[in-house]
C-alpha cells in the first residue's frame, strides 16, 4: 500500500469505515472514492446539494448504471449466444435487466439498508431496490471503470442468475 492510500485509509471516520467495509463486501473489491457510493445511496428526499448547487442523489447514477448494465449484458449475450439473432438477444437482455429482476437483485444485497433518506422506507415502492442497484453500478463505473463494472455484473448478475440454455 502506498503512502497516499495509507493516509486516506487512516483518515476515514468510524462511520465511513463501516460503510467502506460494507461496500467492499458487496463489491468484492476495494472502492477508491467512497463519495460515489455515498451518492449512490442518497435519496433525493435529503435535498442535498454539492458545492456547485447540483443535487446529490442517486438518480443520475441510476441512469448511468442502467446503461452500463445493459452494455455488459449485451456484450455477454453476444459472445455466449452466437446463434442468437437480434430478436433473441434483445429478449434475453430485457429479461435479465427487467425492473422485477433488478428489484430482486437489490433486495438480495440488502441495498436499502444503506439508503439515506428523509422518507420512511415504508413509503418507498419496490423499485427502490432496483434503482439503488443501478446507481451502485454507476458508482462502480465512475470510481473504477468499465472492467470493474463488468466484474461486478458477472459476479452478482450473470453467474447466479443467467442461464443461456
């Protein structure tokens, strides 16, 4: 570990340390910029703004994560189903990235436990689980890059849930 990493590792608050450890367990690798992940779990009801006055919540990360997830799944299906035509590949991708399936993935990882909100969780609909899952993928992409997104999606989506046959 280099000196810069040691400084940042040792400068975390106890709360950041617990969050960092929890995120690391979910990801299976160490995040670099924990702020991306904090944002991925911040609901708009907090009304947080950054220094430039921009909203700090998971919605933009959700958009990015949705695109990353679709891209990784499309590439996987293209490679693993060489006989599948465009219609088949589209249908398979739609099943894998369906709202119902994403909600299940978010629930399985207990992602709602990390959500910061001013709204009681009982007021959230089921889609919060999938929304936060997508935001997490967006955070991974911004923090670490496409390869780590792919690694996470392989581990958490493809291996446990996708059966081409």
